[in-house]
């Protein structure tokens, strides 16, 4: 009886997990439509604020997006090098190709099999992918918790006790490895979160950065908890952004424009580069 009960529950969980991105995307679209019904007359005002002809908008966006992806490649190089030698060129190729695959899977799940295929002996590769994503998610969650809880030092102390106890039990090489991954994840978070803060501040210069930054941290916290795929990225993040930034006075059109701009630079362009590599470069390292 227990066995017959467990199997249907496992199937139900698998179906719910597959349906979650679609449900989240549909809800996001409904939320945006409801709150953006009267937004058509705001586009001329938005164009004046963003000023697409402003070269600094393009230059700063390019530099920050490039920095974000350079650090993401460095994260993968650090994680993979713990198990296999890996140069910068092959690390970039592997990261971009696997991102092009994983962008169409919920929660970047395609990175696990995608990066494994680059190695004849994939020992440790699945762990490396897990470490890379686990540390980045940890930084995102920590920033969100700080935004939710002003007494951040209390959370840090509670979380730091088991961490210190754990560090005492591992080798010095392993400690350096985790510290390196954490530093890269933190710097990368500061870059892509800083890009969003900068774009939002351009729209409403009268709002202090100290008011916008916590909302950005909460935006990334809530949107990271939904297993997104490429096709649902915009509606879900747009609805979460409207929920967070709307309380500061941002309109649906402003939020949609900023989220779209971030998506183009940090998702669409890397996916396109990865697709080009899939067609033009057959090898990325060992295979």
C-alpha cells in the first residue's frame, strides 16, 4: 500500500514541478495586463527619460553586462578547475553554450547535462555546476534576507556559526575554493543588481539609492525562487518588478522597459552568442 501511494505522489510532484514555470508565467502575464491597462500614454514620457539616443545608456549597459558575464565565466572556470584543468577560452565557450541550452529549461536545469557533455571523464563536473549555482543563489538569498531584516548582523551570526565549524573540518585548498567562488558570486551580484539600481535611478532621480537598492534585492530574491525558463522570464520578472517597484511610484511601463532592457543585455544576447557557438564551434575543451 505504501509503495502504491508513493509512486502517484512522485508523479504528482513531477507534474507540478513541470507546470510551475507555465503557471508562474501565466500569472505574471495576467498581473502585468491588469496593472498596465492605462500605460499606453506613458510611452512618450518613458522615451524621454531613458533617452535611447544617450550613448552613456549603451556604454554603461554594455560594460556592466560584459562584467556580469565575465564573472559568470570566471565562476565556472573556478568551479571546474577544482576537478579538471580549464582555460579561459574553453570556459567561456562552455558557459555560453550551456546557457544557450539551459535558458529553455526551468531553473537553468540544462546546465547539469550540458556541461557534463564537454568532458570525456566528467568526474566532479555535476558537483562543480551545483557549487556554482548554489553559491550564487546563496548570495541572492542573503541579500534578500538583509533587505527583509534590518538586523542583518543577527542573521549573519546565526549562519556563520555552522559555517565556521564546517570550515575547520575541510582542507585549506577547499576553503580557498569556496571563498573564491563566494567572492566572484558577490561581485557578480553587485554588478547586475547595480545595473538595475542605476536604470531605475535614471527614471526617478529624486528617489534615493538607499530606497531603491533594498527593493532590487527583494526583486531578485522573489524572482529567483520561481523556476523560470527563457520564454517566461519576462512576464514573471516583470510582474515581480511591478510588485516591488510599484510601491516606489514606478509605473507598469517603466518597470516593463527596465526589465526588458536587463533581459536583452544579460539573457538574450548571451543566449544568442551561445547559439552561434553551438553552430560554429564544435569543441569546447575535451570534446
